[in-house]
C-alpha cells in the first residue's frame, strides 16, 4: 500500500502511510492533530478514531 488520503465528511483531513505492519496517520487539518502520527491497523480504524475524536471535541463545554 502507498499513501492514501483520508477524508471525513467529504473533507481531506490527513493521509496514511505504511509504517512497518501498520498505517501511520499524518494530520493535515488542525482539528484532527491529536491523532497525528498514531498508528492504526487499517483505514476503517483511522476513520473511527477521527469520528470519536471529533465527537469528544464537540461534547466539551466551552468556558468563557
């Protein structure tokens, strides 16, 4: 496998590149930067992690 673009809700948010026996996620959008350089078994796992991260970010209360 070569590098592959990862989209979320139709927007490119990063790429995955082969890294030993895993895929390393390289974030290109700030809102998914917490996952930058994390390693995953497959692209479905990456997309699930992105969805979970964004759901957690939306659930955080905003302090003014």
